[in-house]
C-alpha cells in the first residue's frame, strides 16, 4: 500500500512540475530580450535618431605596453544616421571623429556617404573598408527587429559583476554581431564581432538617460583579441540636432 501511494505521488509531481516550470520560467527568447533592450534604451527615440553628437575624452593604449600611448582631452564624434541600415560592419550613414590633445590634432577620420578621409587625405577604398569593418557595428541593433534579420540566443555570461543575456544579431548581409543585455536594467552592456584586426569587443558602462528617454553609455572600452585598445568617456550628448552636411566632407586642400 505504501509503495502504491509513493508511486501515485511521484506521478502527480511529474504532471505538475512541467506546468509549474512553464508558468514561472522567464521568457528568454532573443526577440523578447531585444525588445526589452530597445524599451530600456529609449524606445522610438532611440530606434530612430537622425543625428548624434558626442564629445568627451579618450585614452588610447599601446599594443606592446600596459601604459597609455596617448590621451585625447578633446574627443568628438558626429553621426548622420541611415534609417534603413542593412550592413552590420561597414561604412554607413555619415561620420566624423576628431581627437585632439592640448589643442593639437592627434587624428581625424570622416565618411561623407561615399568617401573616407583622414587628416592625411582620402583613404583608398580597400583600406577604408577594412577600417570601418573593424569599427562599425553597434548601430545594427537598431534595425535587428526588422525584416531580413535573424536573432539567436547564446550562452549568458557575467560582465563586470553584471549578469548579461547574450544574443546574436545576424544581418541580411550574413554578418554576425554579439550583443549582451543586462539582465536587471536591460541596458546594452556588450558587443562583439570578428574584424580584420581580430575579435573586437566593446564594454558599455556609466549610463545616463536624457529627457527624451535616450539612454547613453558614457564609458565605452574597446578590445581587440582580448587586449584593451582604448576607453572613451562621453561628457556631452546631443541627439537629433541639425549637423551641417559639409562637416562630413573631406577637407579642401
């Protein structure tokens, strides 16, 4: 009799357990995680910016030393966005980046939608393609809920004491980008992808929310093959303000 009672109880537990697990388990699908990240980042205001201007400072590290190679006390980036981006790791929209130290230009690079240029002149296309493929990548997440994109989950990890849900965004051009979403805040804390320079990672921290709802990471650290390359500290953030198109054009010499 006792044996029969044990078998009956075990059967009831086996029937109840799956239903209970299904009810209490969090929805970890990649799409749900991405939707939570978009909402946390500012929703429509974050998904559809026309322009972005960031200014602050940056520290650049030497590849053969633990010490900084240089510091830009004046580091600025201007972006004019492409609202229909499909290429994950290529030049897109328009961009200009300027780094100065004590008023002296360290470097400058820009893309006007066609031509890539630096303070030294126009960059050959093969070099430009390799440069942007090693640097562009974050913006594709804004398009990832659209048609032609595929989302996959990856094993979760911990980043700087924060539990993050890891996912792959596979763009229509076949490129794969890893994104790590904070389990608690749903902020985007991590990005990684393969580049001509090796495996590139970015760690995002020190988030601030603007009155528009836009959330910006004020600290961004870049790694190549596990080695820190530079950290940027953003102090000024402007979204959607007009930018003169001439600012992106190659300088006249």
